C-alpha cells in the first residue's frame, strides 16, 4: 500500500528544538491540509501530538507531504492558537470518517472522542481518548482571549 499524501497550504514552520513537555498518540486532520489531486477526501493521519512551550507539533506516521515526499510534520505556533474544545459524540473528522471509531458503537454516541484546536488559519481536529481533558489542557496552556493575552 502506498502512503497517503496531502498538499499543505501556507508557510511551513520548522519544529522547535528540544524535548516536548508531553506527547499524545492521536489521529489528526490539519487546518492547512488539502486532498492530493484525484482524492475526494482528506486522509486522517495517525501520529504524535507534541506539546512544546512554543506550540504544538504534529508528526504524522502514515501521511506524507506531496511536495516533499516526507512524513507530514506540522507546527501550530502558540500565538496562533485561539481556543480548544472537545468534539461532540459522533462528530465527523472528514466527509468519509467520524471521530471515535476506535471506541465501541454505544460509546461513540455517548463520549467525547477527541478535540478541536481553533487557530488563526483554521481548525485542527484530533481524534483520541481523553478529549475533554486534553482540550482543557491546551486551552489553559495556549489559548488567547480576543484581546490577545493568555487566558488565566
């Protein structure tokens, strides 16, 4: 099976140096990703979300950047994070896939399957356990108020 590919729009920001403060294994759909030519839907990427002081870094395990042929590494700078909220049960990740497919059917309809990080360039969707807790952690750590200051 060949790797799935995405086109990325906007600037590519290099990841911060140093070790992350936390790492979460999640599936993601990026705000700056577009389907590769001939594809109808964005691929959902399995990977690692790293929390750094400077922002979030998502390292895809199974999706490549079509322009470079390399695994997707996307940086979400802290100053661009507007908010984070849990996904509602049965939320769609893409046109072809709902969030929470890793849970049993009854749980998919009752529990939060992940979270959304709203940024100045669009929304990132992350699918994985502890969505409420993780959305809250990102909101407290990074999200900005309308005045531009950190939330307290």
